[in-house]
């Protein structure tokens, strides 16, 4: 059984100038490691179809990783400056790492927060409030063939913006999305908005905010309504490998800084993928 690590980064996280404190620097280094270790990058849609048993049989063999970016402020797409330092966007890093002649063509999904009002508030609360959490780039990204656009909910159930805000174990949580009304607002409403801003080019994937994959969403909502909303798979983060035995609605990921903190940690994860075959 092939094991595929899906790696997750946050462009919002760039307070420092080193690997452990800056996801842009981590991604740049990690793309070099992935290529050096002769892994290829599979589109997340193919990984979801592989898990669902509806396609992408090529993933049954070979060395593969998936790449995903959560929350999607503008820095997924645009280069920017922080404290006088110019940082490359995730899109710039993906394009710079590509080696088409040798078949290395990295691609990723930006999982976006759909609600314009939520993003406006989060821009003020979480970053400098300079209007860096827009949706104006989503359609160009979706057309790029490099950076697809996926669904990270309507408002992240964030306590500063959401009527669905919830606390579990003394932390913000998505576990409160436990009925049809809340689920449809967070998922179907978000998917419709994303398609309206991408020319109907949503990639049809969902990533659980806070990695909270509730039993209701996994066992009821997605199996019954996911297909009619255009969703083909849902991802969370538990630090495990994707295999063909995974749930289509609970596809595992590794999260930068949570499940690996250094280049040697990533090498260990990639080695584990090969050893597990």
C-alpha cells in the first residue's frame, strides 16, 4: 500500500527569518528536498480521487507528495515585504522550483476563507489591516495550473466573525458544525461564492478549519451532500500518510511546525513514506 504525505503550509506565518519561523522559507527548502529525494508532486484532486477509488490509479506506486496552503491571505499569490524583507509568495516558490524538462512540476491548493466580511475582519485582527486578504487573485490562480483554489469554509468558525463560533478543549474549534444548517452555511455557501469568484473553477476540495473533522461532517453531511455541492474530498491534519484505505472525507495531512519543524524532520517523513510501501 503506497503512502503519500500531504504537506500543509500557512503563508500567514512569516514572523522570523528561519525555517522554523517562516513558512515561505520552509516551503522553498522543502521543495528542494522533495526534488532531491526524487518525489513528485501529485494534484490534491488526484489524491482525493485515489482515496475515493474513482481514479488516479498511478498513485498506487511511485514516490508522491501533495501540497496544500491554508487560510490564503494574498501572500499565497503575491510577493510581499515584512519589516523591510522581501518574501516570495507560495506561487512564486512553486514556479521557481519547477523543472519541466525533468518532470518536476509542483502544484498546490490554496484553501480559502470565502466570506469577504470575515476576511476583512481577520485582516485587521490577525495581520496589519492593510487589505491583504482579498479574492481578486483567485480566478487567475485557478487558471494558472499551479495554484488551485479550494474551500476552507465560509468564515472558519472564527470567534471574531462567525455565528457558528465554538470552543472545545479551550480552543477555537470547527466541531460546532454539527447540523445541516451550519454545515451548509460553512460549506455549500462557501463553495458557491468561490465558484462565483473563480469562473466556476473551484477545485472541489475542502480543508477542515483547525483540522476539526467532526463525526457529523465525515459520516453524514459530506457523504450525503458533498457530491451535489461539487466536493470530491475533505482534508484534515493529523500527521499521518494518505493511503488507499483513508476516508474520502477525512484525508490526512502533515502541518508545517506542527508535525515537522526542520529539514531533517521532513526527510524523516519522506523516508517513512518509502519504508511503508
